[in-house]
C-alpha cells in the first residue's frame, strides 16, 4: 500500500523529470538523467536486495553516490545554481549511510527519512531550476548552459557580456 509520502515523492518525480526533459535546458535534462539513473538502481535493488533500514543498504548507498557524483559534475559544469543545491542534498543522503554504518543509535525510521528526504528536495531543486531556465529564456531569449573553462575565457569580452547579462 502506498502512503502519502510515497505518493508525494512519485508525483514530484514525474513532474520534475517530465518538466526537465520537456522544457529544460541541457543541464536540466542531464539532471533528469541522473534522477532516472538513481531510480533504475533503486528499482533493481528492490528486486535483488530489499531494504530493511536496519543496516547500511548497499544499493541505496550506490544510488546516493551516483546522485552526488552526477549532480556534482553538473554543479561544476553547468551555469546553474540548482545542481549545487542537489549535490548538497545528496551529500546529506550519503551522510545517513555513514551514520548507520557507524551505528550511532539511529532508529530505522530515522535512517529511512535521512536517506530519502534530501532526494525529494533535489527533485524540487530540479523543478525550480527548470522554471528559472524558462524564465531566463523568456526574459533574455537565450540561456547559456555550460561553463567555458577554456584558457582565457574569463578575460574575454564575450564572457563578460554573457555573464553580466545573467546576473
């Protein structure tokens, strides 16, 4: 039986991934791919090794690691703030596994909440990022997606013109 929290999570999942794939820029679409990869690992985990929340769940740890690394890569590469938020939230999920591993007396329910809640907020960050992308498109007519890490880019006139326009 599905509970209210699960229903809200799955609605957020559908809205965030659907909106990002439909209307998002490249970073938002990649964020949706990160979420879908995490979902695929979690779905496989339920078949192979269902979680009991009493010990560290290795598949959930892998899921949160994939989310942290995926959003972390986006935070470094994308000209967006939301991947930084999503990375930070996934780090919170990772910390739940380390707290469970260290056996700090964390009840199973608390471990479950610590593992899952940050990812729900990462979905909200993806929705907000997609909405802000659409707003910049409407306001400016374009929205640069990626950092330009090439040598001298920060000193170029093109960089300053594009960068200051968005801030």
